């Protein structure tokens, strides 16, 4: 990969590419966004259809706790995959099980889990910062292109392919179950299994995105693209492609802003995404006004 | 028409009755079955985590020392021992100079100028006839950031940077018991300075270089964060 | 007509929130017949249908005897969908009629089939209409369309006439009659509409937390106002 980055740097020196391409971290960040945007943007419309927005926020918080657990178990701070994946997956399984069997509303239950993971994470982080430079932990909270390695890129690409393949296979059944579980059940869909599978796919997608977007902002990445697209879309196909387009535009734009103004990449991307949302909201309002009879 | 097999969870696969129809029994949703599967999945996850952590911690021992030492380095960090010899000399000089500057800051409350450090013969600020790098040093300030910038005379030679972040006037980062690392040095009142050493190419004409990593600079460390933690753990966390 | 029932329910008991909703309910639905469940609100009729679909916990036995496709059609009383979700009527029907993810489009042959299906329930040209823009009655017809193609062996409908005007109700009854007579579909309907019961039913069962009476429409409904005050 270093040869590829050197080639981009040469093009940047010649002026064929923006100056930011002189740095390998920018190229890695851009490649990450080009994979993340279709992955998270694509899943976004399903997350919103299944009302898992708050759930995604809880998973982001769980990632911080998972990082602390991984560090305490002796994992390196830049590759605490065991702790993060493990704790997030266990949290996801527990949240879905409780949601399916408890009598409280789903958002209340997710709020309880969010509080639990946050409290646990804060306590563990105090122990962790006795051993680590806390600034590196901040990178996980807010995202930092500087921490993305070629190994992270490979993991991201591999997981994106796996998630896309599985989602493609179960998509129709999943969307039907999202619309009405009883109709899906009658049609022979294994509704419980689908619910768990989707949540596990979402967990995996969120975890591999943390280094670029950050744990505190990951929820925005799986909610705002679909919300922005929904303002204008009138079909599922338009909804999906609108979500991906929003994520791509905001992702790439946010990346350039991040490196230009030296702000965390996650924050810049999310702000760009929010700008797209309000733009589509305004367009939808104008379209709605144009359609009303005089 | 042959009956289609249905893979619905709530239908138990039935047998053909004597008069031909496929008999299936509708079963209610089973919480016990679901719980069993979830617990099995959770157990698998725990086993996977144990394997991954064990591989990361103990699998690395078999690899070459340089690889093990590099564990925990972020992409913008390099180890001192991986630098070529001339750059190692500059780095050593910068370590000494940074330590002296911090000491004078602790004593007087003000950061020493390059001229005063050179006058005291402190490397790398003091001229050295054997030094081929011919670096010109400047002290630059912006808010809580102080930077000693070494600008090479020859184009293409690496530039160097000692970047120090002062603590907030009110409060500031206090040392946490057990945390002693090469990026944190204490002031007499217990607050911490954040000190990092960098090597790079592009130096702004004026002003500090905020976020050097985003400008392609490399932070030079003596040990990787992983090695540092192992060393601290081995010495009882002192 | 075969005499073995498509659906056989024996000694069904359902509890909800520590309250007995259904007690020792037994009934049979024969192939090609239209069987109505009637009773007061809160009698457990909808819960009974949900048990057949496998949605609620129950004790007792529910058995299906499938001779053909084994397909179960289900038209719920309400469609618990986020009405702001941008899915079209055609995409909704395509979810269970094509393998390709509908987010990548609906196949041409499937689209032709869907257009024909929508026309059969009085929703001509609705394929590209967002579900969010459908009225209650149109939504009910969309759910019916989803349930009847391919022709199911057992069709369950929970108050399908709610929200339908006279013309739509008439069309619904035509569809049910055609399915039962031509395709041999066993139909189990929850309804409050006495006129509909008289027009369509082969068999009627009055349910009020238990089976109160079961038989032909004349046997069950004829003359006994005390037993059927809840039916209009």
C-alpha cells in the first residue's frame, strides 16, 4: 500500500490532486470513507426502519467500555479488537433479548443499557488511564484519521463485503419484518433470527467505523443519512441510494474540512451530514409547497 | 402439487397422514429456545475474545523483537532505534535540550529563549562544529503551546520540533499515580507538561505547527506505548 | 370437498397479563369453506388468529393439514408500519415475490404480476404509490393483495372490512368467494358485519373467551338476539 500512497503523493506534488494527498493518513482516511459511506449509509435506512437509532448510540458507548476492557486485558490501544468487538457483541445480544422479552418500551430498555455501559466504561477508564496516555483514548471517542492503519482498512473492506453479502441475502425478509413482524411470520420468515442477525451486522459495522468516526458520533452516521434521504425519497430504492450518496458526500467533504481546519474527523463528517439533512429538509419543504394547489 | 417445505420456526416439520396431507403442528414462540441460542452465541463470543487476546499478548513474543517493539505505535509514530544514526544523534540532543528547557521553566516560570539555551551550551541549541545538520532553532508560542522549531539550512533535510503543551492555568492535568511516560513531565506544583518530539519536512514560515501529524510529521519515541506499559507493569506500576 | 380440516384447533388456552383470554377453544376450518369468528370486543378473536400465526404463547393444539403449497395468508387488523417510510406499494408486494433486494429495484416480470394483483383488489396503477400516501381502506386492500397471491391454503383475516367502503367491501367478498370456491382456500375471518356473515359464511363460531356456539349461519345467527347482539 505504501507504493500507492507514494504515487498519490507524487500526483499531489504535481498539482493533479489536492495537497492533502501528500500524506498517507489522508489517503487511508479517504479510502475508509469510500468503504464506510456505502456500508453505514446503506445500513442506515434499515436502522431507521427498525427504529434502532438509540440502540446505535448505546453500541457506540459500549465500544468505549469495550476498549477499556481490552486495554485492561493487555490489548494494544490501536488494536483492542477483542475487547471492543466482544463487549459490543455481548451488549447487542443482551439488548435484543431483553427488548424481546421485557414489558418496558424499547427506548427505555436501551436507555438502561446505555447508562450501564457508560457507567462501567467511566469506572474502567479511570483504571485504564493509569496505564495509558488518555489522549489516545480521546481518538477513539471522537475519531482520528491518524490512527487508521492499513490493517484497519483491510478489516473494514473485508467486513463491508461480508455485511453487504449477508444483507443482500436477507434484505427482503428483513425489510418485511421491519414493516410488520406478523406478516413476515406468516410468510415463513424467521423473525427472531433475523432480528439478532441484523443487530450483529450493525454491531460489526459500527465497531470497524470507530477509528474514523468515533464512538460518540457513530450514531449519527447510521441515522442521519437515512433521515436526510427520507426527506426526498419516494421509494425504497431512492431511500437507499440517497442514504449512500449523503454519507459519501458528507464523508469526503468532512474529511477535507477535518484536515484543513484541524478538527476531529468524526465531528467534521457528522456536521457535513447534518448540513445535508437540513438542505434536503428545505428542498422537501419547497417541493411540498410547489405541489400544493394555488 | 408437492408440498413446499417451509422453514418457519413455529411450524414443526410434520409427517404425511394416511390421506395425503402434510400434517404440521403450530408451536408457540419458545423463550427457552431463544435464550439457549443467545447464551451459546455469547459463550462463543467470550471464547473468541479469549483467543484473540491471548494471540495478541502471547503470540507476539515469538515474533522478532523489532516487530514486538513496534506494537502499539500509531501510524504517525516512529521509534528512535529505527532512525538512521545522524537523526538519532539529533534526537538525543533534543531530548537533552527539552529536559533542560523544562527544568528552567519549572525553576523560573518562563520558557528559556534559544539564545539563552545556546549561551549555556545546551544541545542542540548551542552551535556544534561536528553537527552537520546546521539547524536554526526558534521558539514559537501560541496560547498554551510552546514549540522549539529546528529549521534545516539545506532544503530536503528533515526539520525537528519539540512541542510542549502547557497545562491550563486553572487546574491543568495532574499526574495520575503510576503514570510516568516519556510524553509527560511534571512541574513543581504537580501539573503535567505534555512534551513530544517530532521530525518532519514542512515548517510554516511563522507560528506554531498545530497537529504536526496532520502535516505529515512523525513523532519520535524511545519506546512504544506497549513496551512502556509492560515496563511499568513489571516495575509494579511506579 | 375433502372432509379433513385444513385447520384444527383443540383445547386452546391463552393467558395474557395473568388474565385468561381464551379457554378450551376448539374449532375446525374445512378446505374451500369460509368460516367466520364473531363475538364482542375483547372476546379473544384476534388473539386466536394470532395464535395460529404463531405470535402468542398458548396451550393446547393447533394443527394444519396442508395438501398443496402450504402457504398461509394473513391480513392483520392494522398495519403497524412507520407510515413515513418511503416504500411503494409495488415494493411492498415484491418483498415476498422476488429474490433480488427490492432496494435494487423490482424485476419486470414481478412488476407485471404485481400490477395484475393490485388491479384484482381495485388498486389499479398503485404500484409506484408510496404506502405512506394510501388511505386506510387502500392499505387494507394492499394487505389483502399480499395475502392472496399465490392462493393460500389457509387465509386468516382480522376485521378486513374495517375502513372499506361499500364497493371495496363487495370486491373483498368477491375475492374471498372466488378463493374458497376456485382455489379451495380455507378462510377464517374475524368480523362484526352481520350482513357479510350471512352473505359469505359457510360456518360461524361465536367466541367470547370460549366457544359459545358454532354451526351454519342460520343455526348460529338466526333468531337468537341474545347471543348475537354484538353483530350489526
